[in-house]
């Protein structure tokens, strides 16, 4: 009986190791890209299975050694990918002059959700400078209209589907527009923001389509690379916010940060899951606020749920140089970014 349990445990370790390492391949196949999401789950399961293998596999030493080494390597790799998102690995600057501060709240409202009042209460309680609401439609346009009393500067795009978005701002917006990056059918909102100090920032709000069965990550990857290349050439510090449908340690997200010169506040404040608010096992940080190194993150909060499958997040930023440097550009990053964009445009035209 113990031998059967040892073989079953070894098989499970092999499958988890395969899922852990398959993401090293440069591909846009949906299940490979999604295999990057549950790294915390892989790590926990691998540690548990290694303990079982040690117990059940003592009678089959070749099995114990091979799968023990494989599972240990996979656990170490997952730990390596997750380590930057442990809270407290870096210290955060906690103070900022009021006229140099900006707070950004991101909320994927979930299209079918009809609990607007709890979200409005959260926004009023925290009083952010910017609110980016995603998956908004005509109903949510009416439900969120009271925000315009406190945030008179607005940009919106109602698509009738899952990719509508609204931007509400207390701070003045200029050059605000809705774009369709790289010929995709999901919009993006861009705008320049003026802080009370007079400093100008550039804001980009994104919500690309996720990889899922029947849908490769081509469009999502291209939108993120478009944001990265656009930000790389920006004359103003850039804030990139939204439900990026990519976890921070995913290959495309890491390249986004390197090419765009972005810093992820989660590398200071921790894992901070924002999805799924309705699940007991899916804990993934899909909603993000990234910033360039002319800005410093001074707080990061995951706010209470309000009926959506996403928790809202609130990030406070200060217009002063960050003590943290963005990740360095790697050899083929720019080439791969341009390749992703060209591929998406070619497929959109077919």
C-alpha cells in the first residue's frame, strides 16, 4: 500500500514540477501562461508532497531520490519567483508633502455585480485622487455618477461588455483620451495629471483580455508591451494601473517592468491578493498600480470586498525619486516587445 502511495505522490510532484517549469518557454499558449498564476499553490503543495514522499518512499530509494530532487528544485524555483513579494523585503518611505501626493484606487466592479453602494462607501471613506473602475457598463455609469461631485474630471468608455472603463479624478486631467492599443478591441485610458505642486504625471489605465481556453495571451501581451514602450519614451513619470490579467512574476509582466522602467509596490508591501474575492483557493494579485522611479509608493492597501470577484486596491504615491530602482533591461527585451506588438497587429488584421 505504501508503494502505491509513494508512486501517486511522485506523480503529483512530477506534474507540479512540470507546471512550475513549463512557463520558462517563450510562448503565448493560454495554458502555459496561466500556469504562472498559482505559484504560491505550487509551493505549498510541493512542500506537503515532499513530506509525504519522504514518509512513503523510503522503501523505493530511486523514486525517493529522483522525485525528491525534482520536487525540491521546483519548490526552490517557486520560492525564488515569490520571494520579492514577501512583505518587508524592502523598507517603504512613509512621508510625503501633501502637494506631491497622489492616491489611486483600482476597482474591477464585475459587470453583473449590482452592489454599487458599498463601493461608493469605500471610495468616500478613503477619498482617493483617482478611481479607475473596470468592467463598467451603462448601469455602472449611472451608479457611479455621484462620484463626479467630488471628482469632476472624468474619462469613460462604455463597450457594452466586460471591458468598459471609467476614470474619475479630483486632479485636473489634460490630453485625456481613450485608445485601442495595438488594434485590440479592449480600450485603454491615458491622461496627463497635474498635482497641486504643479508636477505633471502621465496615467495609463489598462484592462487587457486574459489568457483562457481558446484565447492565447497575444493581445494581452501586446497591450502590456505597448504600455512599456510608450512609457519608456515618456517625458513625464508614468503610473500604469488596472486589472492587467497577469501576475507580477509572470514573464510578460516582468518584461513590462524592465522595458517600461516600472517598479511594483508589491515588492515592498507583499503579495497583496486582489482576486478572487469569491473563491476559497484562488489568491492572485491581478490588479496592479505600477510606477516609474521618479515616484515612490508610500502605501498599498487591499480594500474590503463589495460584491465583485475582485477586491479594490489603493496605492498612495509621492512625486519624489524612489529608493528602489526598476529592474534592468535584458538582452532581447525590446526585440520581444516589438515582436509581441507586431504579432497582435497581424492577427487583428486577419
